[in-house]
C-alpha cells in the first residue's frame, strides 16, 4: 500500500485580510459595519464634537460668472468662513460646528474652502460612483472619507450635525434635504437639536412650491416651521450664532 505523505500547509489568511471574501456578497455585512465604525473612530480621535453640514450642487463653478449657481459658490464659501472662524474661538477650540460636506466639487468645495480660509479643519464625506467624484483639495486630509453605501454616508453626514444648510442643488441635494426634513417633521430628529436652513429663496421658491403641499393637505402649515429660509451669509450666520448655543 502506497504511503501518503502529509502536505505541508501554509497558515491561511485571516478572514479580515481576505479581500475576495470581504468583497463578496457574504462579506457585505462587514463592509457596512466598517463604514459605521471607521468614521466613528476617526472623528473621536480628532475630537470632532459637532458639525455644520453644507448641502448643494456639485455643478456650482467658481470660475464661471455666467453660471446661475456662481454666486452661491462664493456665498457658501463666505458662510463656511464665518462659521469656522466663530467656532474656532469656542471652547473646546476647533471641536464644535466643524464644517462638513459631501466632499466633492461645487458648493461642497466652497464650504471646505471657506473653512480652510478661516484656518480651521473641515470634513469631506465622499461617495464612490461609477463616474468618480474626486475629493476637493480643501478637505482636512485626516477628515477625508469615502463611502460605498449611500445610506451609511447619509448617516454620517447627519449624525454629528447641529445645523444643516441646503444651498441650491439637484437630485442629490433634494434627496438629502427631504430625508432630513422628514426626520425633523416626524420627530426622529428633534428640532431642539438641529437647525435646518434653506439658502437662496429665489431658487427654492421656483423649485419647490411648499405652500401647494399645505393647500393639498399633504403637510400642515406648522410643518413649514421645520426649516428657515436665508438669503445671505450674514443672515444665516446670525441665525446660527444666535440659536446654536441654546440647543441641546
């Protein structure tokens, strides 16, 4: 009878180092969990206590004065500058009301840019797309995140936010705004904890007829108090500076 020699086996790769497994259907739960735990650890390490979230179009071009969105880029940059400069003087320094964006170009870039001009840090929470959206150059490198799952990105955009400012934008901005306004309307997020600002009344009045929703009894008149409309960086900053310190 032929004697079988035992094979010498190498130590197998640990599951968390097995990229084929991690990228498989079975590894999806771990991928989702990592997009929850990793940002939490990073934000805690860098002692970010609260944020101000900027939403808005990726198509706002700072160099194209012919674009109707051009002015909103620079107004977002100025508002982020004012918020960051103010927040940096609050104790504990640099930890409260940190500017946060979706990490891409346009209004997102403008907000990160304004925070950089004020000498503060800012967050960029990008999303991996079939057509890559590269992170803008004004994000603090240690606070530059990329998500695969939209719902995990939305969670972290909102989780530490004490204020959300929705500048003019397209489908993505509308999606994020309506999700946040629904959380506030239903009480899943307390109105005592988050301020929601719609920036640019000329734009929003044309894009969404909120009063029509009231007239059709789809929402109540009271629901319109969930957000405040502002038309200048100074007006929005004054509201935030007055209201944020009183919030829980």
